[in-house]
């Protein structure tokens, strides 16, 4: 899909990604409980920084890779290459 920047009408490529919750509800429940306990930070990491706030920087970077398919670090989210 192509879109246009309103400011200078340059054409650029836009990619849509499909990110879903893990279909394993037990994992989702466990991770969400951890997120509540840590104030929204990844419960799988000891470090509490903006980079580890859910949705973490690591997974955002993986999402931006058009060839990446897989789970985030804590397995809450899954990026699919299929529609």
C-alpha cells in the first residue's frame, strides 16, 4: 500500500502488521497479572525503564522488521506475517 505525506506529497510505502494476543489464555492471564504488579513494565525483566514498558521497545523494533514473525519477550503478543 502506498500513502502520501501531506506536507510534501512524497510517496512512501506503508506496511500494516498483525499483532495478536497469545492464544494461550493462561500465559495471557499470568503476564497481565505481572503487568499489574509492575505498573505496566515487562514482568520478565528486572530493569524498569521506558524501554521495558509494555509494549516494550524490543518488540516494537521487531514489529518494524517486515520479515519478523514471532512472540514478544514475555509471550503476551504475537506478530504474524499472515493476514
